[in-house]
C-alpha cells in the first residue's frame, strides 16, 4: 500500500504492518529510526523482520525479537558492577558494559556541578540507576550519565525484565500503555529502552500483576486492541486497587 505523508515523502506500508528484511518502507524526507537503512536510491528499507513504526516525519521497525542495542539518547536502567576513582562500570543488559565518568570535585564551587557529584558519591556496586546514554559509536563502551532530573540511583522497588524489542509496545504511542499501567497499579513505573522495568511498589500483588501484564504485551505485541486487553487483565487482577 502506498500512502502519501507529505508532498516530499511517501510510505509503502501501514503502521504496525509486518515487514521483512530488505523490504521497501518509504522514500522521501523521512528520518530513519531504529531497524532501517537508506539504500543508494534513497529508499528506506527494513534491516529485519518486525513491525513498521510510523511517526511524525520518521519511520522505523520494531524487531519481533532481539537483544538490546545501545543507542545515543536512550534511557536505560543499569546495575553498578565495579568502581574506580573516576570510572564506574555498569551492566545495561547489552553485549558490552557501559561506563560512567565521575566529574572531578571542585572544592571552590557549589551549585549544579556539586549536586551532580553528590549523585555519584552515593553509588556503590550493586546499586541500580536510571541513566542516559550520552554517546555510543558501536566500538567504544557506551558512555552513561546521571545528569538530569529524575536520573540517578533508584531506591527500593522491583525489577522485571522484558524483551528489549517489546519496549516500544510496552510504552505505547505517546506512552499511553505506560500511563495506563501506572494508573492501574497506582505506583511509579519506569520502562527503560534496554528492557528493564522498575516498579516502585512493595506490594507483591501489584508486582505480580504488572509482570503478568508485561508478559501479555510481549506475547500479543503484534495484535490490535492490546491496551484495552491489558487494562482488563489488570482490573481482574487488582480489583479495588484500580
């Protein structure tokens, strides 16, 4: 199917349509996203078997299965493995370890830099952090940072692993699925791009319900009407909690 998105671009598939490696997806002024490449004729093609994902001025492919591939700008949940004086090594559920560089202390200054340094000083091996990938070139270790509002050590809560390829579906368009999960569970939930989910609850019933909902998302990510079905599942599991 050919669908015009502007006078300068057109797409050849539907949103969430199953696509194959090498399949032509679009041509024109669209930004290539994950899972696609642009051939010599300017045609955007799929790298893999997956679901076409069409957004404002961009197009990509959500793989049906696959491990996490780091990408600059991603938010990830990482586990601190070891620390030296200024370098922290972290597991981000990828084929390689990530690193964080601790800023140098400046006794003569306070303010933002001092506050950032304090974020690093409380970390220890085994801690869980929410971080942003600042750079990754496919060769060196991904560089993480906990600079920014909401980033840093995550205290308490439980972790649930999902397939990284299912993260876009678990988030939903404009994070609609994530917002629904939070509303039903009545707790904070973070779904990181590397397939790690943090549920800020100490209620085993809530944690179990969210895990069951995430497994349903993994199994049925290719089917329409998923948000409604997941909501119904959580209502049946949590009852009065929702």
